[in-house]
C-alpha cells in the first residue's frame, strides 16, 4: 500500500481505514476496517505506520457493511498480536496426515494446507511426533518427542525448515466432531530458540505405516 502525495510532497492520503485478511499477502479475500479519528488511527494507519503492513492484529468492533462489503466499523480496540519476534503462531492448517509406527508405538502428524485448484502443498507445515496412547484413540495431552516447522522443500524435495530436538514441548489433541476433525493445541521450542505455538483444527487421515491401511480413529 502506497499513500499518495500532494504536489509539494506532503502526504495526501488519509489513514482512515485499512484492510485485513486471514493471511499476510492476501489481496482479494479482505475486510475493510474503519479507523476513527483517535488513538487507533494514530497507531495503526499504514500511511504513518508502514511497518504495520502484514502484522497480525485483533480487532473488536461492529461487523457491518463498509465500502459496500462486509467490514468493521467503529472499532473499540485494536491489539497487536505476536509482537514478540521469538514467538511464531501456527494456525489455519486444516488437514493432518497421521502415520502410526507400530514398532515404536509412535504417531507422526503432518499438519498442512494445500491449493485446492492445483493440489500443491502450501507452506508452512508442522510435523510433530508423539508416543501413542492408543492406535485408534488419539485424544490426550502428549510430550512431543520430535517436531519440525517446515518452510519449503529443497532441490531434492525434502522438507526444510526449523528442526526440533526431543522432548521439546507438549501437544493436546482433542476430537471436535464426528467428521474426523481434531483440535491441535500446544507449543514447542525450536533449535533457533523461538517458541512455535500451534492452535488449529485439522481433519486427520490416519495411516498404518507398516500395512498402508487407513486407521479409523475414534473417541476414547
């Protein structure tokens, strides 16, 4: 976003609104947010605060038509989230492949999203390993025995990203409906010293690694 200028070089654009989306960089699926003439406009308008572009914020206000589309008018508060550069929030990963290794009684989960049109894998992804309490019932809180925050693939099509060591954090997995969706909430510390916080709901596809058969998960 670039603010327009007057002929004398002064800023002509007024920071009266901004656009938000569920992910940074999105330019079509967006919601307009009104910025009243108060401290919220001073702190969050992009004309005077260009470093705010792409930041994650929490807004409280009225959801109503604004600029002819769904928007937020008269916000009462705006809070900057994830301001700590050492914390990475991992959300919006709606799918999970779970491989069960019977010899070690371990489940390995890969939480991810993909492009529905091309079916290409979208990054980032999160891979975590837990010692299973049951082959079919995975509800519970686990110590993570391994984890990875993957940001892409290298030339050999291997995951690359931030690897984690053993016993790096915890993860709570809980069934949320009868359609195979589970919530994943937890955190772990990477070898880079950052804390990765997971909070997402994913549809789990469970596979027995030794037989290749699907595993029908159930509540405990």
